[in-house]
């Protein structure tokens, strides 16, 4: 291994460390050199104003330099800052490193080994921790991807540094950090495992091989975890999911919060029996699982459910045929099959395609296949390039027809196949249990979550249903055990401080409110609880309609200004149109306007569609809710799929991504019934199913929309022939699609003055 022999040349923040490259094969020599580097960096490293980052780096350098007492003092200071910023949630921050330092000092001062000292310290720590705290830090003593991953990371850092004649302080710090983390986990991971295993046995009774027979003869695999020593029947918190990944923390977290913890899996998964088919049987099977729970001696006959994405869907599937024991659900980022997966507004989305194999290749999860991004991207690119029908996408894998995929594309309308899976229309009127929904403005599952929310309140006027929504992603809105808070930075956007709430804690506050007479979560001041981006505030309203007190209507003005058209508040007095042409057979280009890869853009790629920009708003307003509108158009074909992206053009010239719509024109009036367009005739194409947002728009900002035709490897391509889109090929493209967008087309943006 090549070694960096590092020598300090001057002491300043711009310090450069010269190093001749020396060959070494002894890890002891490497350790000595890294210790020397850490020592030298400490002498020049100063805070640049970000004290938290400074201390976070400093304690690692100190520990690597064997300044253990100083390192633990730094960790104490770091915790004080973290707790001041986050109301005392970080009392055990970096405890694994704190114990490491204490064990090194203790071993040096006595005749016992580091192994014995660390074991004793870890045992003592866990004996005094409550269940919540123990669970919170249990994952800190092992690496997610193994020691080899940490070793490879250090080698990459080392190799990168060797490409230069000298390294600066920043590079040196990163090199030291990678080496430090590798060394610590090499020393503590194997020591920690038996201690944590014994502590888990002391706390919990685990039944991890339960099989529950369904009414039609399938078997559901389930895990139940109870608090050891507790014999009084308790409420059960259930998650029902197709994901058989890391479930240890999920069930134990329920118990740590005072409940029976249970997770059950889609039939055929884990130790279950039956064909693995997403969505189709989960509602009925969940009913049978809840029925089984209600009859167990440890159950008090009350069940609550929570979970996100697929686990959000299963809660609504269970609520469709409500078991008397199910008392509340807390769905997060909920999928709504047929409405937002595997198709959005009747347009099939290709990102869902590899997911089929991920969940159905085996009884667990096929991470190797699913994480082969290059393979799936290549498959989509191949399909796009050759222009084959969408229905043969599965055959391009070389595996033949996929039953699940073929079932899905056989139902392009929102028909009985999809309606059977989740509550539909009057089904919602029978759902009288309390519900708490969480989602995010940038949650890909928001359309599904808001479908359930709107329809529940529409068909059940007495629905006891609360909503929490903020600037969260699909994962950030779910409140995972391992990551209970939203991301502080999402797609490059730093969320307002007040948006950084503890969703996971709120979920269990809700369960305590329902099952134990506890206080309702503080954030639930009304039915709709939403964070205003840019305003650093939460607003609370009794209904979606009360979120706004005005609507801004903008028309597609034909007036052109440089590289865009005008988005006008004035209704046109003369009937005119803007022409747009899209060659659906062209494979040299694709239209890539889609979900938020970023939230703030320096510029927009205006080549993919028509851009409309309003005049500056005269005073600050809040955009609250979902934009909608009506496109009036004439096309030369029978159908098209189109996109509308909504932005704020801020006074500094940057674009803030707000919302998005993608849909099929022939389903614009009813997702269940396709009505083809008449070529050459003016057609109203209304759209409503967009992403909800809330954003404080500053005075001087402008509203921007980008109107484009969907043509991308990421989605099914509608060639406009009027045939089943999954059966169309590039030969159906014919002449280019020609659209006349009339200037009385409009978008409505809900606002609060």
C-alpha cells in the first residue's frame, strides 16, 4: 500500500501538507502516520463560524491523535449545540465514540484489554437506558454495509490524495475521518454484537416465525414483539407491508413506546405461502391478520396501523373492509394503485417496472437486481430507442412475460381492477375511525395520500381525519425509526427551521391520544396542518378550501417576450393560439421535465416545452394548495400525454420548483373512461390531480409554467393513434403531433393574501 508521509509546512487555514509517497505494508506504520497527520491538522484547524461542523470534525481528529479526554469534552460541547437546536433529542449523540475513548483510556490505565473494557462500558450503558434510548442508539455500534465498505472508502480517499503533491486542511480532515471511522468499527463491531443481543433478549419476547392462515388458504408471515415481563393485554401496533427488509427496529420501537409490536407481510413473502402479487390481496389478508390479533391472549382487542408508501396503501386497503378491532390508521406517503402507481393520471411510469422484480423475485427482496441501476436505465433506453410497444418491456429483460406487469398494463383506465384494492367513493363513508395522514410537497406518493384525504372528507362529512404536510420527500414524510425526522436539505433546498419536526414522535403521540387518553399532538391545531415554505411558519385550517382566500387565474397569452410567452392575468379578447409540434418518432431528443430532481434551479432548460412567465407579483402572497386549470387545444391526433411544471421565478433570477402535473388528455374528464379527442376540433382538457404546495411568494417574483408533451424513456409513450397506448409502436407515430394551444387556456393558483 502506498503511504502518505505528511509534513506540515506552515500553520494557517490554507495549510498545505507536503508528502513524499512511501511504500508500506504494515498497518502499524499507517496508523502512526495517520496519528501524525491528525496531530498536525489539529494545530491549524479553526472554526469558520460553523461551530457544529468544526466540533464534529475536531473530536474525530482528537481521537485519532489519541487525545481521548479532549475528544470527549468536544463531544459534550457538540451535544450541547445539537440539543439547543433540537430540544434535547441528542443526549446520546456519538456515544459509540465516547465509549471508545473511555475504553482506550481505561485499558491504558489498567491491566485489562480494550475488548474487556469496552464490553463492560457497553453493558453498563445499556443496563441504565430505557427501551427507547437503547433502540435509538443500537444501530450506532455496527456499520450498514460492513467494514469492507469503510476500508474501501478510506482507500479511495488515500488514492485521491496521492494524486497531488500536497493536500490542504479539508482533504486531510476527510482522510483522517475515513481512517478513524474504519478503525473504530474494526475495533467495536464484533465486541458490540453479543452485548446488544443479550440486551435485546433481556427486554423483549420475540416470535419471528408466525404464520397466519387466510380465509382462502394462503399464509401470512408475521413477527410479534412484546415487552418481557408484561402480562396485561395491550393495544397492538401493526405494519403490513411487502418489504421484508430490516424489521427489527420497527417492532421493537412499538414496544419501546408501550405497545405490542407486529409486522406482517404480503402473502408469499418471507415464511408465507401463496403467489406474490402486489396490491391485489392485501386488504383481505390484512383483515384476517387483524382478526387473528384480536383473538390473542396478549391483545386487548384494539389495533392501530402505521407505515409509509406501500404500508400506507395497506392501511387504506384494510379500512375498505374495516375490522372492528382496527381503531386508527396513520398512513404516510400512501401509494394509491391505479392513481399514482404504476400510472399517474393514466400514464404508466417506468420507474415502477424494476420494483416488480425487487419485491417478487424471491420471498425477501432482490437488492442485487433492483440496485443495478445501469441495467434498468439501459433497458429503458433500449425500449425508447427501438420504439417497441410498452407491453413488451418485460420481454426486453430476457425473462419473458411478467404476470404482474401484464396485469397492470391490461387496465389503463381506473377500472374495477384498481377500485377493488382501495376505498372508492361510498366506501369512504363507512370509515369512521380517526386517521392521521402525513405527506410532503415533494413526496412522489403525495397524489395518493391526498386522494385518500380528499375522498374521505368528501364522502364522510364527519370524518375524523388530520393532515400534516410540509417540504418533505417520499422518505422524509414517513418518520422512519432509523431516521425519524425529515431531511434538513431536500434536493438542494434547506427547509425552514420550523419544518424540521419529529414525525415519528408525532405518530406515537397520536397512538397515545387514541389508545391511552393522551394529549393530541401539539401540531394538530386543525384538520389541515401545513408548513409555508419561505415563511418559516405552520398554518392550520379546518378544510382544504379554507387554505386560500383568492385564486390567481393566468391565461396562455400568445405575446412572446424573448425566449418565452406571457402568462397573463387578463382574459384574452381575441381568440388566438400558440402552435407546438412534437415528432413522436424522433429519438434524438426526449422531454425530461419530471419530478423535482432539484428544487432551486439557476436556469431552466426551455427546449423541452413552451415557457410562460407572468409579470412580477406586486406584494407577497402565499400559494396554498393544488393548482388546476383547463387547456383548450386542437390536435391532429386522437390523444396525447402532456406535462405542466409550475415554478416561482424569484427576484434573484433563480427558479423555485413548486408543483407538477402529468396526464393523458383522453382521461381528462374521468380516469375511469377514455374519451378520444377529435382531430381538428377544439377540445377542453381540464386537469386537477396536481401536487399540493405551500410557499410564500415574495414581491417581485413571477409565476412560471412549462408546458410540454411527454416523450421520455421514463414513461409510456402515447403516439396518438387512439389504440391501447401499451400496444402502440413507433410506427403509429405517423406525422408529427401538432397542437394549437388556445389563449383562453388557463391555470388557477390558490393563494392567501
